[in-house]
C-alpha cells in the first residue's frame, strides 16, 4: 500500500557501517538503514516510522503541498548558488615571476630574482585594477601574487593607489592580500601593509626540518625557516595577528608529520591550518617522484591530524582545519562558502580571475600555470587588447560554465556528495585533455570524497564534543559559546 507521499530528488550511497547516506538536491542529509531506504523508495514508509518526520522536514518526501515543498527546496538551492549573482570578487595580480626562493614544489616555476622581464609594469597593474572594478561584485579583493610580489614594489603600490582612488567613488568593500614568503621583507614595507590594511598570506610548511627541506633560498640553497621566523615576528608586531595568515603545502616530507605541523602553527599563534595537497603544475609536477603520496595515505594522516586538532579545541585552544570547516559549512548550512574549488559551476572566472604580468587574463591561477607550461588553452584575453565584456563574457568562460555544472557531469550527477563538492575543469584538462574530466582517475575527486567520508563518519558517530567543535568552526565562535547554546 502506498503511503501517499511524493519523493523529491536525492542521491544515496552505502555508508561504512551498513547504513546509507542520503542527500537531497539542496544538501540536506539523513542516515538510513537498508530496510528503511528500500521502503522509502517504494513509497511505503509509514508515518509511524522514526525517520518519517525528519525526511519530510528535510524535503526528501512530501505528503502535503508539493508546490510549497518545491519552493522551500528551491530557496535553499538558490542560496547555495548565490555566488553566481555577485560574479568575480577575487582578482589576483601576478606582479612578478621573480623570487628569492627556489621551492621544489613551486607551481608557477618562478624565475630568478634578476629576471626583470617577468615584472608587471605599473601601467598593467593599474589597468588590471580598473578591470577588477568593472565587476558587479560588491566586494573586490585584490591579491598580489608571484613569484615574490614584494620584489616589484613599484607595481604593487601603483595597484593599491589606483584601487583606493577608484573606490573613493565606487565605495565597494575593498580588500588587499599579498602572498609573500616574508624572507626579503623590510620594516618599511610591513608598515605600508599596515597603513593600507593589506593582509599577509605567507607560507609555512612546518617545523624547521620540514620547512627547510623544500623551501630554500635561490642563492646558496640554504633553508629559509630561521629568517622566516624572524620576519614573521616582525610582521605580527607591525601588522597585527589578524592581518597575517599562513598556508602549507603537504609533501612526502611532511605527510607523516602533520601533528608536528599543527604544533608549529599553534606555537606561532595561528588559529588554523589548511592541509593543502600538491597540485600537478610547474616544479611540483617535475619533482613528483620525490614529493608525492597517494590520496589514501594523505587521507589517513589527515584524519589523525583532524582528531588531534579536535582535541586541541577541547583543551581550550581554538584552532581550525580550514578545508574541513569549508565542507562542514556546506553540510550544516545552505550558504555558499566562496571557495572556488567547491562551486558548481566552477568558480574559475566567476568567483576568481588572475592577471598575468603582461596583462593576459586567465580564469584561475592553475590556468596560468598551464600557460607557463606552454598551453594557452584558457587565455581569456588581455587588458589592453580586449574589452571587459570580451574577457568575462567570452568563449573561454562560457565553456567552463557550460561544462562544470556537477549536477550534469558523468560520475558527479549521481554522487552522494554532489551538493557539497565542486568542479575543477582546469585540472581535468591538464590530466585528461578534457575539461569535463574522468572522475574515476581524478585525484581531486578522490581527495574530496575521502575527506567527506571522514567528516560524515564523525557526524554519524554523533559525539557531542566533536559536533560542538565542528559548529564552533562553522560559526567562528568559541567552543564555550557553542556549548552554552546547547546547554
């Protein structure tokens, strides 16, 4: 006998302990045993079932006004896709390819610090800023990249000055970020960052024996950790704790020591870490044999480090694993995170764009890296040769959008994690020659699924302490506040 309800679309997959994870199109989730799932699909789930009300409230099934239920689901779905309306907010400027370091996993294949032909001119920097402000986004973040961007100080300051001039009229939420290794920074430059509210994103792979393994000076080949520590202290003193963040790149030298890396970040006063895996570009690709690891091995070490971080939080140390936090935000809330790699269609070009030193425009940093490897497949245009509409409404970005909606991609359309994931068409192209890609062979897909498996196992276990820590990350509130709310 049919129970009189209508099913709305959802994906499902057998979970690790015999239960099935079911996820709706709008990202609601539920764990069901096989018998309940079968009964639900056959339209026979009785109202007396322990799951019935939960499934109805999450719009897996509708036993009343179908139009109203569809409207509620549509509202959540539109909220997840809200990032499309604002269009491009992040504008990255590669103001030089020169660098004083010679990191073994450098994705951009940086040039020597005397190769001035790879510097962005002040005129190109100003023009790129002018194009950035043509975006309809209410927020404009200008991020200076390299090489080592502080080596081209003239272009950096020209871009800042022009952006501040334009924003006197536009009055957008303007942010600046400089990605610097800090090892060649001066006090005067740090004071400039402070005075112009420029945030610092630096690189810290871990304690000295890890940092010095792959992050070395171009001249002499010595490790950078000691000088980095000194400059970091100065940056924190001048710019303040909130203005300085760090990124790490996981290599074969650090993957088995992620707890030590966490301890290093805590000792330096950072409030979180992003366990970033290697990307197959530039020197990272050339040195893959010595640097790489399997995604299975990474996931195992990642979970151990995640458990360690959770314990730190329970001991009163607020510390976030940022990739987990991004995924948890997508799991627990209907809001978009703004993280390019977790968007559908891809955030490449829509959420972020990069201007090369010569004014060429690419939809993502990885697309520029492919161009450095000899393939300009993703060149959108040039700020002196093309109008804004030609660049941001041209064939490159249109193709990316058309072929990166995971709701219709093979392997993604039926994946239980579809609502939380995104597409990486640039990496797909590098690995397969096709921006659609092949999910069974995708390291990007494998990593995301493994980490989502880890998070959902912890959600399924429903340990109060772990869930409280997760919510403190998502809401950016102290654990004591979260526990106060649930008391």
